[in-house]
C-alpha cells in the first residue's frame, strides 16, 4: 500500500484543479497547515514536490489574477516546498516566469506578508540557474526592485530588513546573469538603485540593523565590479556607472563614516574600507586617483588610526594598512605604498608606536628597516595633506634620532633612495615648522648630517611632491645651493614641454608643480630667484644652448604664474643675464632662440614694478641690440614675427619711461633712432596708400598686424616724447602737412592727417589704436595751447578734413573709437576760447547739429533706457557738452533741447543708467538756463538714487575679489601681446583708485552729481 503522504498528494490534486477559487485556496491552505504542523516534515515536503504539487500551485498562481488571498496562500506553500531544495530546484525553474509578474503586484503593497518569500524564491532561482532569466524578465525585475528602493528612501513605503537584504541579493544575482550584458539601459536603473539603497541606510546616528548597510555596500561593490568586467563592452555608459559609484562614495559614504565612526560596529567599518579599497585597486583610472585624493584630503590617515584605536583587531589592522598603501600608490605614484604592504604584519596600531619604531637603530634588521620605511611613507604622505599623526615636536625628535642612528645605512646603500627622499622632505617640513615656532628645539648635528647626505647621495629633491614649507626651508639652506642649482636645471629640462610626471626606475612618480617653485621665486626669504639667475649666467658661460632655452622657458612660466617674481629676478640681476644673452653670446643668433629670449624680456617688462628697473645701463645696450635686429625686418608695411615682438618690447620700455621715469637712456635710443623713424614712416605711407583696400588688412593679415604694432609703438612714443622733451617739442607741427608729403624723421611720430586716414580706411582694430594715438596727440596739443597760447599753423581746409573724419566716427560701432573721436572733436571745439575763430565753422556746421539731434532722439525714445542707452550716448554727449561750453552757443541748441525733450530724457533716467557724461550734460544745461524748477527737482531725485546705487554697487565689488587674467606671451600668438598693450593704453579707465576701490568711472559720476547739486543749490 502506498505511503500516506502519496495518497494525500493524489487526493489534493483534484481540488487543486477545481474551478472554484475557494476550493483551491482551501486546498493550498490545507497543504500549508499539514506541513507546518509536523516538525519533521522534510520527507513529506520532498514527496509532495516529487508528486508535482509545486507545479499545481504555480499554475493556480499564474491564473490567480493577482487576487491577494490566492497570492498569499500560494506563496506561503511555495516557500514551504522550497525547503526541499534539490527536488524543488527544477520545479522553481519551470514556475519562474509566473513569479516575475507577481512581484510587480506584491511590490506595490507596503509590507506585503509574502514579499520576503517571493523575493527569496526569485533569488533562489536566479542564483541556482543564472541563465534562466530572459532579457525582458531581467528588465522588469530591475525596474520593480529599483522602484522599491526609491519608495523606501523617500519614505513612501517601508521595507522589512529581510526584504531589503533579499532585494540587494537579487540585484547582485541579476548582474551575474548573462542577460545583463546586453541591456544598454540597465546602467540608469543600477545607478538609481544603488544610490537609493545606500542613502536609505546612511543615518546619523545609525539606527538600522548592521546587515542593511552591509548588504547595500555589497550591492555597491558588485555594481562597481560589473562596470569593470572584462567581458563587458566598455563604453561611456559603463564608465559613467563606475564613476557614479565613486561619486557616491565621495559625496555620501565618506562624510557619513567620518560622522559615525565612533558609533558603529567593526563589521560596518570593515565593509566601508573594503568597498573603498576595491575602487582604489582599479588600474589606470583617473577617477580612482581623484577618489584617493579625496580620501587623503579628508583626514583619512587620522581616521584610519582612529579606527585602529577603536578596533585593534588583526582584520582591522590589515585592512587599514593595505588601504593606506593603496591610497599612497594612487596619490604619489605606482608602488609607492609597497613598503607598507611589506611591513603590514609588523606594524603597530598606535601612531606613537610608529615614532618609537622610527627612533630605533636598525643595524641590519631587515624587518625593522622595512617598518621604518613604511612609517616614513605614512608620515610623508600624511604631511602632504597637512595631517599630523603626532605632535610636531615628537615627530621632529624621532626623525633626528633616525638620522643620527641610521645615517650609515644610507651611505652604505642599505636603505633605498625613495626612503631617503621621504626622510629629507619630512625633516625639511618639521624643521621649517620649528624655524617659525621657536618653542620646538632641534639638533644642529642631525641637520648638518642630513644636508651632507643630500649632497653626498645626490638626492633628487624636486622629483617628489613636497610640502611648501619644507621646500622653502630647503631653498633657505646655503650649504646645498650647488646641489639645488643642479636640481633646478633637471626640473627645467623635464618641464620644458611635458607635464610633471617622470619615470624613475620604471615607476611613475608625481613631481612637484611649477607653481611650487614659482612661489619661492616671488618671495624674498629664500634663494629661489638667486638660483635661477645664477644658473642662467652659468649656462651662458658653458654655452649650453638647449639648457638655456629650458631655463628661460621655465622662468617665463614662473612669471606668468606669479608676476611679482619679476621683481625678485630683476633685483638679483636677470637684466645682466639678458644683456649677456643678446650682446655677448651666440645664443640669440638663431631665430628660435631670439624669440625665446625676447618673450622672457616682454614678460618681465609687462609684470615688473618700475622701481626695480633702475639698471638702465643694462637695458640701454639691450635696446640698441634689439634696434639693430628690428630695422632690417621692417619692409614696406610688413614685419616678421620676431620684429613685431621687438616692437612690443619697445612699447613696454617707453610705457615704463612715460609713466614712471625709468629707463630714460633706453627710451631715448628708441625714440630718437632716425632709421626706425624712417622705417615706421614708410610703413605708414605704404598703408595709407592702400585707401579703401586697407580695411581688408585686419589683425589676421601681415600688413594689418604690423600696422597695429606700429601704431601701438607710436602711442607710447607720444607719451614718452612728452616726458622726454616737455619744453623742446612743438606739438602744433603735427597738425600741418609737409608740401612734398615727407615727414620729419628725427623721432618716431605719425602725423595727424595719417592717423585720420588710418581711422577712416583701416580695419576695426587699426581704427581703435589710431584713435587712441590721435586722442593722445590732441590732448598734448591742447595742453600746449593752454600753457603757451600758441596759434595753430594748419590751414582751415586741413582742419576741416580732420573734423570730417572724426565726425564720421562719432557713431562707430566700437564705442571706444566713437568716444575717442568725440573727445578729439570736443577739444577742437574748445580751441575757440583760445583765439581760433575758425572754429565757428565747425560750431555752426550741420553735422554737429545732427549729432546732438540724434542724441536727444535716442535719449527721449521709450524703451532705450538700458545698457546700450548708457554706453552709446556718451560720445554724442561729449560733443553736446563742448558746444554748450562755447562762448557763443549755437543758435539752434535751444530748439533741440526744448522743455519737452528734456522732460522726456529725465523720464527715461533711472538710478542704474545715469553716466558721468549724462550728469555733466545736465549740469551744462542747468548753467545755461535750459532747465526749469520741476526738471531740476526731478533730476535731484534721480541723482540721489543714482548715488545710493553706486555706493551699494561698489560695496559689493569691494567684497568680491576679481582676478584679471595675466597675459602670456606665446610665440605663435602675437594677438595676446597687442591685447596687453591695448589694455595698458586704456588702463586709466579701468584701474581702481585708492579710495575704497571705487572705479574711476564711478568716481567721476559721483563728482559730476555733486557738482550738479552744488550748481542747483547756488541757484535757489
């Protein structure tokens, strides 16, 4: 007779197939109660599975229509039958497609009673049969589980711990399924799932069971491993997935660990460390290196030893030291953490014990030598991030003890060069600290011995990162200046064209940065500048042209990083070195070397403080040498690259002379060179002869570029001539044209009519520089007429031609050109008061009326009170002001500025769009009785609001530090040189004045407003 359980199985099959759901549910519940009642039911469950009862239950579940009673009963029974693992495995694989859609229903119900059983069934099937999951099933499972994590994190739906851990396990199992590698959209869901899983566990203080954070970290690690699998097609999406893991660790897990390290169990800390370590072990990944930098910058060394103090177990010690070794590998270079891995088993848990090990005499004890190397690696790496594992005094004492007891090991080669380098850098740091803090004693004997080792062993000091304070201390030691000079030369060679990584004994090591040396050179408390200048002079004596180029390029880099370094270099004689390069060396005979040296000169002159340019006897022969080179390069209206660079240098020399009175001899040599003046005159004549075709020659053409540099030199020549020959030069002669067209060649100068031609026919950049030149000339002529009351020597026709050009440029699209033209016109109009009656022709001309009418129209038109309104009215305002200041104001002026127009202008004014020119215009209108009482009252209100706006705006500017980009002279980009020189020309309009950082334009506006108030008060 068959066993009773077999008879039971046969008996319940018919009810399981019943069309009545209640019969089916009752039968399923009967199975559950019968099997649950017997404590030793494993054999009975095995028999039921073998009798295909599981298949019947799966079929009921499939046809259930997601009715909750059926789902609960069936899943409870399936969970019970799953205990017969071997027999149930095949049945589960067949019924797996039924479980996937059921999960979507169960997942939507908070704390559904069979969530855990269903997830366990799904996990068991995927784990036992990885290939069973189809692509569509995998996508649906991922979508449902991701939604569960998201709702859990947002608080919309809770999750039981066993549900959370099982969901993580299913995710991991899905990642290992072959189907996962063919779904390009999987990355997005994985990213969302791991983020929500992690964030839901990171509570401060921790209040979740340990297993939740452990499983979420487990999911995180598996997703990271999945993104780096060899059989996975590597694309941007997969790389981004790995990077998202790193960002999650940096942004959330690391800060959380720092906050809760004292309140979590060892298992959690080990889990986090293992996760971080997995990321660090990835090869050649930029993001991994950045992650290591983030860890090291987050006091990781102190945190690590804090973990060891809390949990001094062997597992924690291994994990901490291996983690530290990997971080050091990443931040310093491959295999730099190897000493820590070699000595990990012998290393103590207390940082003070590390110092004790360091202070021991190692003799030939290889284990102790290994431990001491590991200690130095840890102290060295932590010092780079300003971490202190012990008191500075204790660390310095231990280092000194190590030097005194173990110096013979370095001389005998027992200790490697890397350890030696770390020792030197550590010692220099703590000696630098001791130098600042006089409370820290030091051993002169240990210092002398260490510096001797540096020279004797030829330590590559600059081939490793070093703390800035330690680097400064080394550069303050006179005993190693010769060695440092050799080190700087090697550093210059390696930084000539490539980055800051070198290969040393097959290992990639990160060097110090150029910025570190630049900081030393700009300071006056070390030998950095002296070393560079001495090295450059020495290389000239040796005739090492390649090394000279490397050092010169390196100095240019330093100047562009810290412009103030030019002062230190000049104070220590770089001018003499430059003089020798040009005049007593064959180095500059090659065009490429000449450019290299000239770029250095340009960078020095554009960044040095004038007070350091006292050595004129050095710069005078340099100017002569450059003149000899320049003159043959100017052919007609073109000049080669080297010649343009020299023109830029000459402009800077003249700028320093005109503004600060330095370099007078060099300036005279440039200004009074008749050959250069003749070449420039010929170039200008050739350019002007092109007529309308000149507009095609912009800064991108050889002619246009040459013309711009010639005009720039002319501008600075005008200023320097005024300073050099203030009383001996007749500026009025610039306003007359020679009958044969030949200009005087005794000094550099472009006459008025040539500048007007260039402004009329030239390209936009040519117009701009030429307008600056003409404005400078007109300003000087006006000053001379004010002082000497000289009469003009030009004809009326000549003056009319000048005025015609200027009038046509008042509405130029470049507001700088328009403003310069308007200022020139204003000066000419003002000459009437000094006896020039011919100005009445200009005053009564139709063009001036047109300019003023256009001004009034633009100011009264609605909707133009904006930035453009504020900028483009300024040139026309200058002309209107000049006309109002004439002894005889044009008769048409009152009809243009009638009461309705003035009221319309005032209506469009606001606190933010009033300019100094506008305030000045209204003051002139007030003086000439063009304003009524109502208009004056309205203007007072606007100007008061404007004044408040300016004060508030400048307060915000003073609290916002602005960094102006430093112009770098690049050999293949002369445009940067011309831009810098143009910036110098217009610097008077942009630089800050001393009073509280208020901008010059704003100060002028406030002054004009105050004068308007005074004038209006005087009339009351």
